[in-house]
């Protein structure tokens, strides 16, 4: 990402902000706690009936 920012002659922070808003529909990168909460749910009793699912925790980056 740093190299792409240099090629575009844009400061890295500005490039990251534009990238996140352009590529990720929620407009920001995820936090580890957001992924951890999904893991905690899947390991808990509330997910006892969930089978064979793919759960993407990516802010809509990958909408299949």
C-alpha cells in the first residue's frame, strides 16, 4: 500500500482513507474485537444450531 501511495504521489494516510472508503463498503478497517466477538458467538451456546456456514467479518468487502 505504501508503494501505491508513493506512485500516486499521495500521503500514505490519505491513500489509506481513500482506499478504505472505496474498497470496503463500511468505509473503515475492522477491529480485532469485531472478529473476536463472532468467534465468541460461534463457540457459545447461542450458536449450537449453526452448521456449515461461512461468516465473513469484513465490512462488506466480500459480498458473495
